[in-house]
C-alpha cells in the first residue's frame, strides 16, 4: 500500500506541475506574443517610413545619441543586451523589466533611421525581461524563474519570426552548448506555439517563410557540395563573430565617450550608405534576402552587410544580430554556391542555415530553422551543411556569455565561453 500511495502521490505531483506550467506558459505566450506583435508592426512601420522618406537617414547620428541618453536616464547605460538574458538562464542573474521598453523603442528608432540591425536578438531581450517580471509576480523559485525566462525568449522569437519549433529549441540550446535544458521543453513549446497563434491572430506568419523551388535530394555529389559550402560558412561565421566583437572595442578605445561613439558610428554608416548609393544594407534586409533567393546575385553583399551591422551595433545602436546573419549567409551562399554547382536559391538557403549555425553554435535549432523556413525538401543537405559549419567554426560565437562545454571535435569537456 505504501508503494502504491507513493506512486499515486508522485503521479499527482507530476500532474500538478504540468498543469501549472501549462498555465504559466500560455500566460507568457499571450503577453509576450502581444508585445512581440506590436514590436513587429513597429519595425515594419519604421521600414516603410524610411522607404518613403529615405532622407531620414541623415538623422542617424542624432538618433544614436538619443538612444544612449535614453539608456543613461533609465540607469541602463551598461546594459549587456542578449548576453544578460543568457546569464539570467544559466546563472540566475536578474533581468529588469525596464529592458523591455528600452529595447523596444531603441530598436525601432535604429531601424527608422537606417541602422543595420535585426529584430530577433532584440526579441530575446523583450521576451526574457517581460517573462522574468511575470516570474517575480508569481513568486517562483530560482529554478522556475530560469524556465520562465526561456519561455519568454521562445514566445518572442516565435511571434516575430514565425518559427515556433526553432524558437523553443533555440531558447533551450543557445545558453550552454552541449547541455540541453530538457525540463523546459514543454513550457518553451507551449509558449512558442501560443506566441505564434497570437501573431497569426493579427495576420502575421500566415504563409511559409521563404519558397525554395530548386532544393536537391540526397546524393553523393550534393553531399560533397553541401559539405564544401558548410566549410566556407564556418570560416565566414568566425569572421563575422570576430568583427562583431572587435569593432565595439575599437570604438571604445578611440571614442570612450558613449555619445560621441554612437554619433561617430551613425556618421560612418551614413557615409557608407552614400558611397553605396542606396539603402540595401540599412535596416534588417528581409526584402533583399527574398530578392537574392529569387535569383539576384550581389557578390559584395555579404561583406558590406557585416561592415554595416558591426558599425551600427558596435557603436551603441540597438537591435538584433540574427537577421543580419541570415542576410550575410544568403548573400554568400547565392554567390559561392553556384560556383560549387549548387542551384542558386538552394545555395542561398543553405548559406542562411549554415551561417546561423556557425554564429550561434546551435546545430539542432539551425536544422529546424531550415525546415520551418524552407520546407522539408533537401533537409538532409541542410543538416549536413549546418553540421559541418558547427564543427569547424571553433569556439567563436555571437554571444560572449554563451558557454561551450564540450569539444566540437572529440568527446572532451572544455567548458569555455564563446569568443
């Protein structure tokens, strides 16, 4: 009888925990999803205004100063961005609710005035800070607060990008490479699905992300081609990460004043835009990605996007890094892939997934990203390309707070932060 009672009590405990997380996850998905929808619409509106009034880019240096002053007034001048969200999950560092409105407004301002930045990285900060505040209101313990932060990350990423499986797995995978937080799987999935449903309720993400009509099936030659492209994307991901980490240090070395630094960065981006002759590399660049996948080739696009993004974010403007990574991978893939004999659109899609993998060190998330963005055709080759990029990209990564605990080459414990 005692054993039966213990089993019954254990089952009841599991059931109560499940119901609790079902409730928490859906609440977070709805709240964060609504904020993410507003953020999505704000970014789109900013891009439309800039397209109608391209001369607004002349205000970019002043906009940068406004962002720095806004963070200073709110006592968040030394905010660590997405890195703080990762630390909140791994080390239970405290996230402040004020992070959400700050990143919301500053990212929209960056896009409005022509800075080169994405939105999904900012969404991780949005979702993480809002869900952390919800966790405090619910008086959760430290372990549950970490799960709640991952739920917020997943909900925001899903609502903004329309990829719920990728969002849920990315929240579990990105913090500590080599150690998955499986206890957070159901909460993250529920939050991601809820966030997506909220976004779809407002008319977002009702159609597939990108259409690829020339994907190849698994065969010896395509395997070799995908492997070669994965190797090249690994090198490019290292270059991308090194530039993104070095440029802020150069800014700080020569321009220690944050306001002068961000204004100088705005001037540099403005000058580069004038030299290029259009605003192809300003903003996130989703429209350019679609052009590239449809058949355009711009050989210099991948390098210019890296430069624009590093100069923007390194100076102190706010925004994400993920869409610029996808832009860079697509531009590189559509240029190099056909030289390897790969179809144009498929090579761009391979480049997007593989560079995302090399830069974030999240191979499973990258494979799911390919599945949700491009469909299942060619999935084995996406997986191979991502795997090669992950293996050869070393211990470099976009996020300095990301920990890599296992070697990428052998079953060896390394436990080091991404470079």
